[in-house]
């Protein structure tokens, strides 16, 4: 398969140029319906062995290549999944074609606090430098407007921009069980992954089926973030209950809620005391797939958007 990017019919020349890549991209002028959101265009898919060397070599200059064996079960369960190496190369290539200076690009992430997500964060830091953490439980951007504005304040007014990588995650065990993460110090054993999302889905199921009452406020103030994750999932209780595989559907549902949350943060956070903060913001989001030790991890790209200094969405990469 080839990395696929879709070019919108009638796009301006500057935007159309994004489709010209040093990689082997397939360009089409048709929209393809993504499995979980009809508004999303088909994201890049995995590469062939021929292009893998090219993809990894572009990351070598930063030492940002994840080593390990491929884990085919990831792509069987999530057909649009690509390796971290492919995802990172896609991000860098797209930013360069968007006239981003990588050395002046401020990094922000909205990823879950689970340690299985640190490898992606560490790889991103090798490319872009220090990370501004926007995310919290299950990857939800709970840092809000304050965290976003702090990130934007670090942008070089002379050509600087921001990139945000955001999304939820799901562990996949050696046997292909989604929602089960195997950790380096517990090989062969699986535990909940993403624990926050799964526990929230159990709460939502209980409320939906009448087994428990809905909480009006956090039962424990020390766990207020988990309450917010539960609230994000509640409107989708029926969708989750009726899905063929709740553990696969769960990260898609949570991701959609997170994306809406982040869009509002960007819109509100880009204006401060009536003034725009400098720099564009490129957002790449989806689902991180945490594989067993010894294998490379994967990412399901679901969103790639460019926002102007005023917070307006100016272009969709796929």
C-alpha cells in the first residue's frame, strides 16, 4: 500500500502543493468515507518496504526512530493504523510543505498520562524540543485555554508556529485483545489500557442500563479529571452499548469528543485581551496504539488541520 493523501477539488495552488511529496503518495480528487466519521477524509495508510527506509532515514537526523518488530495485529484491528515512524515522518513532511521552520516550531501534546504514551512524546521532543503538555486523563485536553496560551506565548514572532499531537490511546495484547496493555515490567500480563477510558465506559454503561445513578459532581474531588472523561462519554452511551466491539469503538468516541474540546480551546485561546498571538497551529490527532514490548507502536491518524493565528481552521491536510 502507499501513503494516501486526498486533494480537494478546486483547492488553491498553495494548498494543492501539499499533495506533492518526496514519498510515494497516491493523490485522488475523491472523498472516501472513513469508517467512524463521514466528515473525515481517508488519512495516510501504511507504506511498503521500499519506502520504509526513506521514511526512517528522514528521522535519523534527530534520532527519532522507534526500534522494534512490526505488530500486524494492530493493522488487522485498526486498518488505517501506521507506525510511529511513518506518522512522525508524515507530520514533518507536511509541516515543511506548509512552510513551517521545524527549528521554530513549538510542540504541544494532548496525550494520556499512561507511561505507554511516553515513547511517542519522547520521539516528538527529539524533533521539536521541549513539550508543552496540554492533555490529561485519557488524552483529554484538560490543560484548557491557559495551557494553550502558555504554549503560544513561546512562539517566535519571526516565523514561529506550533504543532499539537493529540488523541486517546488503546493497548493491544499479544493475543490481540484491545484495551489490554502489556508493560515492560509485566511481560505476558495485561492490564486496562486506556484505564481511564475503560473505567469511564463502565460507569456510562451502568448509568445507561439503570444500574447506577448519574453523578452530579465528582464523587471524589481528588479524581475530578476522571469525572470529566465520564461526562464526555455519556452522550454516546447507546453507541457504545450497541457497538460490535466496545473496546475498539471506545477510543474513536472519546477522540471525537476530545477534538471538539480542542477546537474550542484553540478558538478561545488564540485571542487574548483582543489581540492575536503569533503563529499558526497545526494539529494532528488520532488514536495511539500501544503494542507489547519489543514491537513498534502504531497511530491511527484521524485529523490533520491547520489553524491561523486567529484560531480559524484554514486548511485540512487529509
